[in-house]
C-alpha cells in the first residue's frame, strides 16, 4: 500500500528539485574556464545529477519530518547519511576515478557527500525527536530561569577563557584561534552597542577598526610611542571618526543608513589603498611596535641594558609567552568592553538607545534627542573598534587595507544579529560559532563564506529575532511589602 | 582662450566627447540594474541587497550561452547574442523569483532589519556559490561586436570612438525602457504594482494578488539586471563572481539619486552616476571613482532624500 | 482669541500634496481645563496633534504655548518634536499605541524621564562611576514612575515587558509614560479606543484626576461621545479639516452643523452615525 503522505510530498520534492536543477544547471553542471583568451565550457554532469538527487531526497525528508511523519524520514535520513559517509570514504581514500579532472578543484564530491551525511543525520534526528515527543503527553513547560542560566553561562565562558592558555592540552594554534575569536567577540560587543542596543544597522563598522589599526600603526611607527600610549589615542581617533561620519547621516532611515555606512567603509578602504604617502597603499605598514609587558619586551635577546619578560621572571625564553600575553591582552580588552556595556545599559543613555531601537517616534515624543543619542552609540561603538584595531595592529605587526573589507563588517553584523540583537552572551556564542569553528576546521575554509551567507538567511528565517532573545530589564521596582 | 592653442581646445573637446560617450553607455547599464532596486523598494520598502548578485548571475549565464554557441565562429553572432539574451533573462528571472520566495517573503511581517540581513546573507551566499562552482579567476570574452564610428575634431591626433557596441547598449536600453514604460502604464500588472506601492492591504482588499505582484516585480527586476549583465560582459569582456557587489551599490546609488520608487528616476540616476564615473576617471583619478560615487550617495541622501524625481513624503505618525 | 490661554492655535493648515488635511483651524486651550477635539474619521484630528507636537511642520499657522511656570512663550510650529516635549512640555500619546515593547513598564517610564536623568548622570560620566548624586536622582525617578504605575493600575505589570500587556493596559501605560515627562499640556489621541465601558469609566476618572490634582491641561481626541461629553470643559469639532463648531458640551450637542457632520445630510440614513463614531 502506498503511504498516504507520499503523493503531495513527492510532488513538492519533484518541484523543488526541478527548480533547483534549472537554477543550478549553469553553475554546477557547466564550468567556464579561460584558455589563453578563449573561454571554454566543459560539463560536469555527475556533480549536477548528484546535487539534484540530494536536493530531492533532502526536501522529501525535511517536509516529511515537518509534517510529523517519523518512520519514513528516519529511514531516509539514515540512508542519506550512510550513502554520504560511504562516498566520503570513497573520495578521501582516493578511490574516486579521474581525480585529475578539472572540476575536482571546485566542486569536490566531498562537498556533496558531507552535505548528504550531515543533512541525513539532521533529518533523522529531527524526525526521531518528533516521534518521541508525539507520544509524550505535553506537560506545561516551566519557563527556564533564563537570568540564572545566562549568568552561569557567562561565568563559565569567562572562566574557560581565563584558564584556557594554562591548560596542558592547549597548543599555539588553539591560542591563536582563541585570540582571533576574542578579537571578534570584542568587535561584536562594540558593534552590539550600535546595532543591538541602538538598532542602527552599521554595515561599515570595519572602517573604525581600520582607523584604530592605522592610527596605532602610524603613531607607533612615526613616533615610536608604546602600545599603552597609542591604544587610547587610537580609540579616541576612531570615536572622532564615528562622530564625523555619523553626524550627517544618522537621521537616515534604517536601510539607507546601512547603505551609507557600507559606503563609508568602502571609502575608507579605498583611501587607505590609494593614499600612498600616508598609508603606503596596498603594501601596508610593517614593523609596528609590539606590546611589552609593562615595558619588558618579549624578545629572545633583549636590547643592551634592558630586561625582557623571560629574564624578569627568570624563566627560559619561549615565543609562546608573547602569544599568551596577547591572548590575555585581548581578553582584558574584551571584558572591559563587556563591563562597560553592561553598565551603560543601566544608565539613561543606554535605556534611550534601546528605546530608539524599539520606536524612534515614541522616543521623540518623550523628549529624547534622537541625533545625540544615536551619535553617542555610534561614537562609543567606534571607540571599541578603535581599541580592537590597535590590538590587531600590534598582534600582526603589520596592517594593510586587505584586512578591512566589507565582508568583515558583514561577519560582525551577522555575529550581533545571530547573537540576538543586544545579548552579550549571544554575541560571544555567535562569534565562537561563526569565527572559531570555521577557523579551527580549515579544511572547510572554502565553504565557509557560502555556509556563512546561507546561515545568515536560515537563522533569520528560523528566528527573526536571533538566538538569545531573552532580555533582562535594566531596572526593577523595589519589592513591594507583601500585602494580603 | 589664446590663438595658439586651437589644438588643445579640440583636444579638450574630443576628450570630453569620449568621456561623454563612455558615460552614457555605462550609465545605461547602471540604470537597468537600478530599476530592479527601485521597483522592489517602491513596492515592499526593502533594499534587495542581493540584486547585484542577480546581475552577476545574469552575466555568467549570458557568457555561458555565448560560449556554448562558439561565439563569433561563423555567422552565428546574432543567434548567439539573442539566445544569450533570452536564456539569461529566463534563468535570471527564475533566480529573482526564488530569491524572493525563499529569503524575503517569509520575513515580510518581521522587523525591518530581518529582511535586509537575509538579503545580505543571500548576497554573500550567491557570490560564494558562483566562486565555488566557477572559480575565482576572471572569465573573459573576446570582443564580438566590432566596428563603430570614429571622429576627429580639428587636427589633433585624438580620435573619439563611438563603438557599435555602445550604440547597441543605448538602443537596447531605450527599447527596454519603452517596453517597460508601456507595461507599467497599460497592463493590469502595472496597475497592480502601482496599487501595491500605495497601499498593500488596500490593494489586497480590492482583489489585487499582492504576493504575485511582488513576485513579478522581482522577476522583472532580475530580467533587466540580466540584460545589464549581458551588456557588461560584451562591453568589458571580463567578469568574475565579485562584479555584482560594486555595480549593485552604484546602481542603488543611482536609484536613490533618481528618487527611489521612480522608474524614470532610476534611469536618470543611472546616467548621472555613469557620467560622474566617466568624468571622474577621465579628469581626476580612476582610483577614487568609487569614492566619488559613494560621496554622491551620501550627499544626495542628506540634502535630497527623495531624489530628483521622487515625491516628497511626510512620515506618517 | 484669549491671550492668557495656555495653548493658542491660529490658522493652522496642513497640506499633503493636494489633500488639505487641516484647513485654517484656530482654537485655544485654557489653563487647567480639559478640551476635546472631535470629528469623524479622517477629519484631521491626529494631524492637528502631529502639528502641535512637531511631528509635522504645518503648511500655514502659528501655535503658541504660554508656559504657566516660566512665563516663557514657545512657538511650537518652529520647534523640533523632542524640544517641544523637553522645553515646552507638551506631551502626546498615539492613536496606534507606541510603547517600547521589549522594555519593561518601569523602563518605559524611565525613558520618559530621560532628559532629567541625563543631566543627573552628568551626561553618563557620573553615572559610569556610580556617583551618589545620580543614584539619588535615579531613585527619585523610580519613585515618580511607581507613583504613575499605581495611579494607572499597572502595579502588577511593573516589571513585565510592555509589549506583553493587554491592550487597555498598554493604553494606560502610554498615559503614565507621558505623565512622567512632567507635561503642562497632555494630548491624548483616542485613549478610550478599544476599551470596554468600565475601563472607559476609569479612564475618565484618571483624566479628571490629572487635571484636578496635577493642574495639567488636557487636549483629548475621542470618539466615545458619552465620555467626551462627560469629561470635557470645552469641545472643538472638525470635519474635513475645518472647524465646524466649538463650545461647551451642551452647545456642541445641539449644534445643527455637528449633527449634520455626524449623521450625514438629511436624506441619508441615520445609521451612518454608527460608522462614524467607531
Ligand atoms: N503623512 C501623511 N501623508 C499624507 N496624508 C496624510 C498624512 N497624515 C494624514 N494624512 C491624511 O490626512 C487626513 C486626516 O487624517 P487624520 O488626521 O489621521 O484624521 P483623524 O485623526 O481625524 O481620523 C486623512 O485623509 C489622512 O489620510
Ligand atoms: Mg486619528
């Protein structure tokens, strides 16, 4: 007997796979290459067919699971996962035929196989969960004590972050990745003030990061000033830029503001790229001063008459000391940003930011000056980007315009939005997911931005409000005396 | 002007004429892309951030079709061009339709930023999809449409070129604009679009199929963008997965400049942006031509937020 | 016109393209009184509010506010919306509710005291270091907020999200929030819309209380005629943007022009009245 659900689901899956097939045919089924000056077209039908079949079964499984079927999607999911896993094995052991074919460079079978196995598992798990939940009597769900939960998550994350470099299993690579993630966490927290709290969609945040990095680089290279002198200056300069750029445009409506800030971000990058005399153009600025441990360098052989970090503590020189120091430096900067945000949220200006995000017209009807309030958010956000930029410059010892493209801004916005627009812990978790994971699995680097873009769309569709939407009031009434 | 510099005078004229011609061709292309932005913004009030990528996809498909026809080999040029035009329009329209269906429609009732962020995600995803499947290297197309006119004013050695391709670009743009204007003014679809633009819920009450109208708006915008993609491929002879980004921003600037929501405005804005870019590159510095465009965007938004042909509007409270 | 009036509106005209939403309307609001602005839907009442509170810049007209305390005179048509609230202290609510939905009721009321608190927090710097002077000012603001929370019967919701409140409570929240701005003139745009009769009754009491105990003038847009007639000292009637009548409730009730505007012309069916009063 035919399962009763088969026909509409089947029709839907055929339709979706058909449309996807038409769309994908030119890009997946064909390959444009240029030989000499002549363009040539080659085919890769197996890849294309594989993709269409995958979409067909994937769609079938997803919609079956969505409609509450369990047996069929579980079986389908397991089958997909198995096929995927086998072909992965097949690919990676080099058994696949003619791996020298040109398409291997771009659409390796591993991609489809990975998607198939991951997707299959996901379908099976969702369907399985549906199955289990169906039989359980729906109990009245107690609301989670979100406040406690978030507090403890925060403390746990901070604790892990503090002891991380001291753990025995931790190597240079992990410290490097963690430092990078923390840089994004800090930037995310800075941008969270602008986007998450004040609701101003800034697509050019990377410009302030660049201003901070270049300020630090130029000050340090030109005047030889130390990190601790340049850091506040870079922050102040970035904030100043924030005010200058923000002043004329902050009254624009949400999406106009987004495009204009994007324009500013690109303008700053193009200027950095072309103003040779000042920025050294695409070659960037190198030999930027490294930070010191309160005046003690991290150098194997300290300069005559000075001590370095390892001689100070009487330990053997190890290049990892510098990395660990940098790690703690960015951790401290990030925690400072966080502490600042948590505090300012409880002040009148912080509440006005959130109120502006909620309803600008209502704000104006209560006497809140929208321009000043937005400018303050913009400038403070820019300042933290400036700090982070200084850190970036000193960590790399080198800055060039290449590091400050639009995509960085987009990643940061995605971190804030994925985190849940305003949630500090959300931002940290999102930064770990979006920056840390892809960085640690470099093999998937190629697909990172594709997955990233699709992730942005899917998360918006799934939760238009972000992952962590819980919000604690910034002030509470005094407990009333218990009355009868 | 002195007597001795007649040559220089002609040279100045010639150079200006050349930049003028280049500006018009470029502007026509920006204008075609800008229409997509302006229509979508007019009807659902969102910036379709992925529209630049739709244009890029149109360019790729057009190039593929032309290559499949063996481009200039034999007398097939016209056939190749026409097929490229039709296939690219059809497939790119489908991309536009699916884009709206998948990424924007479910978010129509949500907060404003949700749809914009979804659009940015789509833009990144489409860019990387094309990069992954087709590689990051530029794709080239040798010049297909050759010939044209050359002018020389006075006895300078500077020759002003008006290529056949430039003429074609302008003619195709004019033709498309005419068809389009008729479509909007005369058909039921055009009426439905204008109704939705004014008041969606009212239009729905009066029996306009709002979903379908919005879908068709995306389809039309994508079709025009694909034509722009084809023409850019012919004009510059190189494309890559990244061409949509800057072109998209410029076209959006054009739409804002002309007055967002206004289709003639989009065309006018496109021409102005094309001019600015050609003149700026010709007289100042080619490196800063994008800065010039962005500056225009900022200045227009500050001093003329409704653009040149847009209607001023009081925010309803 | 009465020069000692709190608010004086002269020849107010507002055009949107070809549409004249408000057409040469003049009226005044006396100190310590409740005035009502009535008229069928689309008559231009909300547009008058938007002109008073700076959200629209009138095409023609002058709006003068004589501040009862400082003797200062403000020309509202020349001021930005937020300055009207901050300096002239004319505060309004909205016909379509505009709370800060994700913020708690108390937070909503704290935002209303923004300018005062900003000064107290030393433009944030004193607040960041936790200066005692700021903490005292904040405590005082909380107390003021709690006073209005109690007055408007929102005590049980004080710490909940404003967006989660029932409809009637959201309307009262807007009034409480406006009162936290310390207004001299409170403009209420259809505060009773969507309320049941007993809620409307409470609302009338609240408005009377605001006038009697806080000596604040109220300008009220309302469709509920029994409420308007019961609570107002003076009524202005608009129709198609024009002022068609003005006077005490008694005078307005018996004015033939008003009857005509509400009931349609004589040969229309009288059941039109039902439509126009919703
Ligand atoms: N921002 C605006 N743009 C265009 N027309 C408007 C605007 N605001 C109000 N109107 C028009 O002005 C007229 C009066 O509206 P309104 O003041 O809201 O009426 P009421 O509050 O008396 O019901 C209506 O026809 C309305 O459509
Ligand atoms: Mg109204």
